[in-house]
């Protein structure tokens, strides 16, 4: 049996639209073992067929490596919520690729795994940290001869950062979240975004929370996407009052408070869990305190 442990991720990280993402120490376990036919367990019956994303990624990897797709039993053990902005699709993709690689002795290197994951996902901001851990920055350096993007990843590490994820009890689909994005921005806003992105990277690596707070001002996606998340205004106001770095995780609706101070986030977690606060916000929120993890997806045998 092969077991792949894959982390939840938080993508975009305020100013890094489609190019920044980080791994959390909240992980799923997906196991693979040979079988006569396809069998998928541990998930709702409607996802237990050939359209399951773990299996689709497993098949994609086999075909990319020109090997026959074998029968396989896939068991999914995960409490990471689906369609909430925590990289659930990237976890499935990473697990499918690593499961095929390990089960069939394909000997893929790290770059090949990332390239395959990006081809399946469409962009690398979630799949890169799912595979590599820490905070990852990625750009496309152009198209290869087969028409796929060539991805250049940079690993920026974890550096002791903690994340309080706030998960509303409703979904925001990535498709709908992309529909509301602006088709263009001004030169002034583009320059502002670049400046904040450069400050963000420096602040992250040097553990400078005050600078990270100042850097977390996005003009590309958060102003539009925040309107789809009814709890955003209250949480954003709280973050600004206490000068805590804050962003929409992926396309939402999950939001993230980020700090070097774990106790600060723990106290914030207790505050947000108070019945009076939740009633005032008229929301049902799941709260989870995580560490940014240097460990990406990992494979164990047996």
C-alpha cells in the first residue's frame, strides 16, 4: 500500500494572485493499492467513480508516462472541506500524481510532478505548496514544445508563521469567483501591486509582521471577491484594527489571519468562537489554528 499525505493550502496570499501559495500542517491521507478494478472508498458515493479527481490525476500521470492504467483501490481520509478555498482540488491532484509515481515506479522528479500538477489544475499557486511545502512563488516562463506551460518555482519557506483559518459554512465556486474579476487595471494599481508583492516576500522571509501587514493590500482580486463573502467586512475590520495580516484564502470563502504570534491567533480564535460574536455576525464559522508547514506531500509505504 502507498499512502500520500497532502497539506491544505492557502493560495494568492493577498497580493500573489495565481502565483503565491502556502502549505498548512492540516493534512489529508490518500492511500493506493493494486486491485482488479477501480475502487474508491472514504468519500461520498457520488465521487467514487472515474470522475474522481484523485483517480483522474492518477490516470493523467499514467498516460503522460505512457504506461497502462492499472486497477487500483483508492481510499480517501480527509476532513479538509471541499470548495472552501483550502486547495482541496490540489490535494487530490498531488495525491494522484504521487500515488501513480510510487505505485508504478515512474521515478518522476520534482519538476515533472509540478508540471503535471499545473497541467491538470491550470495554474500552480495551490499545487506548488501542496507538493513542495512552505510558501511558494511560481511564474510561467512560456510554453514548451507540447504546448504546456513551463513553471519556475521558488521556495520561500515557513519561517515560523501561523495561520488562523476562518471557514464559513457556504461555498464560493472558483468559477464564480473568477467571473467577478476585473478585466484590466490601471498602471498606477499595477505598480502598487508589484511594490506590495516585493515587500511581502521580504517581510515573510524576515518574519516582519508589521511589514507583512502593510504589504497585504491587494487590488487585483480581493476587492471583487470580498463581495461574495458576507463575513468579510467584519473580519477585515478586525484585522485592520489589530494590524494583523489578513487575506481571502484562494477564491474563498475561507479567510486567513496570519501572525508570528501563535498566542495572538489563539486568543482571536477564542474571541471569534464566542456565541455573542457569531450571533452578531449571523454566521456559522469553523475555526482552525495551523502552522505554515515546510513539508509538502509525502509518500509512505506499507
